[in-house]
C-alpha cells in the first residue's frame, strides 16, 4: 500500500459507503500508474492482475486509464 501512497495522493481518492455494506473499491488512476511503472511492462502486469482474478470489465477500465496516461 505504501507504493500507492507515493504515486497517488490520498486527497485524490474517492470513497463511498452504501448501506453499511462492504464495497469493493478500486482506485483506477492509482492502479493504472502502478501498472505503467511495473518492471514487468504493461502487458505482463495486466496479465498478472487478470491471472490473480481481475475481471474483464475492470481490466477494460484500467486500459482506458492507461490510455489517458500516455
């Protein structure tokens, strides 16, 4: 988590709570920046995330964020 704090300032985070239920939250900008800076390279880093269970819809959103970083 400390790597994420260095890349994306906490004041840029969006957080929400709905009906006191646990909500999975992903900081897309932070995740895209971590992927972009991965020593594996972007393609392998994304594949590794998908191998660990990241679904296709989330992967597509990360790819869009990566496009904005370029």
